[in-house]
C-alpha cells in the first residue's frame, strides 16, 4: 500500500484534474505512479514537462527505455522495472534485450555504450571517470546526446526515488528485480 494518497482522477479537481486528464488522454491509462505524483500538481507538471521534452530528444525512445531499465534495476525499484519493461516492449525491445539493459548492456554496440554511461552516472551520482566519459564520446554520442542521457538518468532517478519512498502499488505486469531473481535461482540450485 502506498505511503501517500493515490489520487483518484475522477475526484481530482483544478490543476490536478487537468494534468491527470492529459495523462489519461495521452496514455489511455493513469498509472499509479502518476496518481501518487499528483499529490503535488507542480511536481507532476515538472515531471510531465521534462518527460515530454525528452520525447523529442535525439536519444531514441528505445534507448531511453534501455536507460530507464538500467537505472531502475541499479536502484532496485521494482515499480520502475515493471513499468519500463511494459513500455520497453511497446518501444520494440525484446525480453532478452531488456534483461541485458537491466544488467547495463545491450546487443547494439552504441546502445551498450550509452547504457553503460548511464549506469556509471547513476552509480556515481554523476561523478564519472574520464575513461567512462571518453567511452561515451567514442561510441558516437554528441555533446547534446550526452546531456540528454544525463537528463534521462536524472528523471529516472527521480521516479525510482518516488516509487520506492512512497511504495506505490505496481499496476503493470510485475517483474522481479534481476538481482533478486539471481539470488532465488542460486538458492534453488543449492
């Protein structure tokens, strides 16, 4: 159960209602994460603004989902792993590719370098090494794309923190964290 109120779009009013209606119109659903975020219309507005802007970024949607999966797994946010697995499928990612993404890699060389850079940003709170930065650049990422990767990492860290802190109920097909599933596999084999 969520630690904060899950706003019902049917009973919301004012700016909150307008924002929730916009999400419903765009996605066809209003995920629990958005309904929790709606407790602060300004926070929801800020999230939707950055999310919308990143929809027009140079980094394609599939790669943004690869990054989201790596960050969610790295931060052990089961809500976000579950959500981005569902969204990743819609972006054309296979289950095998998404598992690689959650491990910080990809079958695509450029995407692998991008995901590795994103994972380093997350793991080190942005304090990446010169070698990690050079690897991102040598994979072909432009300055604009590097900044976009940083923005995608930042928005996903925000969603991970919100999801974990509020314990929002998972309303996507539930996906176990990779680390947890590996631990369970080792226990079953022993």
